[in-house]
């Protein structure tokens, strides 16, 4: 009997339920995957709270790594015993095993442990498309990244340093600032005591930055715009503080003919060849040690309620994972 985390109504962490379930056999185009590690992402809280729509009752989670244990008809490219990782819909990664389509699966190199994969697949692919697909960046460029000590932040800053890009990172505490600098931030701004836009202007001789990467949303939107140079780009790729306010197009003109985009990872990994290219580059950096994945929080899967509470309270640094060895299955 498999175990799964489900929720039957939107709400706080307490709506998550730990249940037993029958998994069944894979059908055409499907496989059964036994999970060995599951990723914990802030996007999970968006589905649970109702910010992102989900057909209820629903499973939880979009990222995991494990082993294929059964293969359905018409499946090509995968076989029993393959090590795999994935991120994407449908919900259901918070489970000990599941039947799923092969579409989002990525073969996992032997050099990368399951926990590392669960901690980096979504965050690493997010960093990959942000740095390699959104806007042209060149060695010597300086960008602003919010939440620089988070799971995406620590991967992004290491990757940016490899590309010769200087990162100004915002954090909430000096402890997180030290972590961000250790992972490649050229400068850190503790936003609880500093004005972000003003500090960015100081660090860039008044010019501002060409790109701001903002996963915070509502609380940082205006500061992000004010940190941009003329014709700069604001990349809103998350909403941990709530959705961004309505955009006044004239204000974009007044502030310097600015651009705003709201990308989604799904649109950058929907094409098999593009997903493979981004994943291969990510896996190569991690396998070689050029990018290190920092897992600072580990939970048993049945402790999903506490994990969500910690995540939303800002108590996490780097990546968090559920270890299936302690899942009680």
C-alpha cells in the first residue's frame, strides 16, 4: 500500500492529509515510479492555499526522483530500473510511489544522488531558463536577484558566477547574506534594514541593473522597478508575498521605458529538446561540482504540514527535501 499527501480544500498547512492509497498499474504511455526523494517548493504552497487552481481533492507536489518499477504499453526511451527525476504537472509528487506519464521524466545520471535531484530539478531548471533563455547577459553584467539564499537563489548565483555575471542578492538576515555570498553573490542587501533600490543605485554608480529577477512578488515589485536601468527588464517568476499589483503601463514609460515579464518554467521545458538541453547543462555543472546543491532541511513525507509551516515562515535556507527512507511506508 502506497502513502500519499492529499488535500480536500484550500487553506493553510493543516489541510494536508497523510493517507494510504492503491497505485495500480501503468497504462499506455505511463510508468510506475517509486520515489526515493521528493522536492519541497514554495509553489506547493500556492496550490495548497488556492492561489494556483487545483481540482480537489488533489495530491501535492510537482518534483521528485526515484526508480521506474513498471512500464506500460507504448513506452519508449524508459525501462524498469531507470533512475529518473521530474518536475511538472499533474500534482502528486508527495507520495511513496505513483503512476504517471513519461512526458516529464528526465533520466538521472548515476553521479547525482536522488536527494540532490529532488532538491534541484525544479530549482535548477528554473535557474537555467532564467539565465539562459530570458534575456541576453554578458560577462561583467550585474543583475539583482531577490531571495538570494533560497533554493533557486543559491543555484542561480553559482551559475551566474560561472558565466561571469555579478549578482546583487537580497536576503532577510545577515546569516542568509553570508550564505548567499559564499555561493557567489558579489553583494548582498539585507532588505529588512536597507532600501533595496537605493542600495542598487549606489552599487551601480547610479545606473541601476539591466535585469531584476523577482520571486517575491507583491512586496518587492515597486523596489524592483526602481532598481532597473533605462530599458531594463523585470522578471517576475514567483509570488511568495502575493501577486504583483496591477501594472500601470505609463509608469513603465516614466521610469525608463521598462519591460516586465511573468514567465513560467512549464513553458521553457515543454519542448523535449529544450528541456534536455537545459537539464544536460544543469546536470553537467552539478556532476562536476561547479554547482553545489545545498540541502539544509530534510523532512519525513508524513511531516508535510510542518514542512509547509517552516517554508512559509521563512525558516528555510537553500533547498528542502522529503526523504522517503523515513516516510513510514
